[in-house]
C-alpha cells in the first residue's frame, strides 16, 4: 500500500513539475509573442509617421511652390505695370518735347537725319516725317539738310507718316530703311529700356526675377 501511495505521489509530483515547465514555456512564448507584436506595431507606427511626414513635406513644398509662383506672378504684373506707366510717361514727354521745345527738337531731328543717312550707302535718299513736322520742315528743308548731312541729296516726302516724332530715312527704291522715329527707336530699345526701368524702380527684381 505504501508503494502505491509513493508511486501516486511521484506521478503527481512529476505532473506538477511538467505543468510548471509548460507554464513557464507558455509565459515565455507569450512574452515573445507580445514583444514581437509590440515591435511590429512600433515599426508600423514609425513607417506611418515617416509616410505622414513625407506627405506633409510634399504638401508643404507644394504650398511653398504655389506661393512662390503667385509671388512671381504678382512681381511680373507689378513690373509690367511700372514699365507701361514709365513708357506712357516717356511717350507723353516726347510729345511735349516735340511740340514745345522746337530748338532742341530740331537739333534732335538733324542728328537723327545725319545718323540715318550715314547708315545708308546711297547718295540720294528720302526722308519722311509726321504731318506736324512736315509743315515747318518743308519751308526750311534745304538748309536743314545742309546743316545735317551736306554730302547727300535728301528729298522730303510730301506724304506724312503716322508717328509721334522723329524721322524715317529710306533709299529711293524703299529697299533700305532706317526708322529713327520715336516708335522705331523705342521698339529697338525695348528690351534694354525695360531692363533699365526695372533696375531703377525695382532693384531687388534682379534677385527675385528669373
């Protein structure tokens, strides 16, 4: 009977040890599973944070780029308005100059006539002016040409041209032309003039502009 009890006790003790060992293994496995789950969750959170940061950075860059484009558009609009305003004032100043400062304007016309005539390798040329200048130039034309360019024969056209001021010089066959009218010279100097206006009115535009 004692041997039977001892055997039962040994079996129970063995079962208890095995149960303890399996419980420890189960706890260890549980801890491993939880640790692995926490690590996966942490990695997932880090990836999501990185993705969110990348999305936020892209969105921020798009906003910055949009603001820069809007600023550039506003700067271009401001430059254009300023250039147009100065050009309009320049046009008005030329109109007043041609109408009210006759001596200076006549000297300018002579200089433009000489420059245009020397640029054309022809001895006989034709000059064209607007209706206002034609009225007074026709009365002094010979002396006017003699003072400006005596080495060439220059005829004053009887038909006026549409210009604010200045003079157009051409060959008799109209194949060579030098447009020294206000509009012609303004057109040739447009890029340089716009750049000069911008540099004077908006010196920082050289840093902001393209």
